[in-house]
C-alpha cells in the first residue's frame, strides 16, 4: 500500500487532510466533489467523526466510528483515523498500519509520514477511532483490467456497453448497501459527535 500524506492548511483542517489522504490511498480523490461536499458542512470548528464517516461513504469507502477503551484492541490492519491530543486539543492522525514493529502515521500537522512506536501513539490517543472496513473498488478494478487488455485503449462497443451496465449496477448496489448500512448504524450504536 502506498502511503499518502496531506498537510493541513489551518489548525482545524486535520479532518479534511486525513480524509483527503484516505481518498488518495483508495484512488477515490476528486477535488471538485470533495470541495462541494465540504461546503454543505459546518466545519468552522473542524470535522466530527460522523462528518468523516459520511464524507468517505460518498466516495465508496465505508467504516465505523468506535470508542476504544484499550488501545491494544485496535488491530491496525486497515487505515484508521485516530483522535489524539495535540497542544491540549483534539487532533486527527491517520494510521496506515504496522511496519517493522512501528505504526505508520500520517499526522497532518507534520511535513512527512512518521514511524512511531505503539507506546508513542497510545500515549496521545484520545479513545476514539474511525476504522475503514470496506471500499467499493469493483468498478475501478473492472475498468482497469478491461482497458489494460487493449493496448490502444479502444474498447469494442460490446465491451463499452458491458462496462456501462456493470458501472450502473455497481453504483445502484452501492447506494442500496449504503442505505441499509446507514439505517443499521443509526440504530445499532451511539454516534460520536466530537469535533476536532
């Protein structure tokens, strides 16, 4: 997995920065769409974990927010956004997982990705996390494999038609999945409205 790192522009932009990094990681970043969606949110004080969950789901990346009592319960197998303390205020960092007994951390307040010990991250962890659980990458994979088979990038009418219907069906399935996913999550657990 390639590790993307986005620096925050303002003190309250750490949420936007980690969202952008996750979108880049999964090949879903669209600046126009992200900017449009951010304009519909009240982000003067930063994004909440709920805002982050909803934003990422628009791009086909699904996950959940958790209150974590024991930092060791996190498995770090998929990217996760951790709420941490920085200068006495809440701050988001993105953890990509483990590499050589270190955690790969993208901290939007820093210039580069860092490799930190489990203890270093645990000591600043504030007890809340968003964990990526799935992404709907079928459309991207299908288009990539179809175009790579044709060297001149010209698909036959039949191939274009099948891709079109595949894309439409996948989009419809994603919307149905998201609808039921949202309803289930709405009733299954308390939501974290904390803002960073």
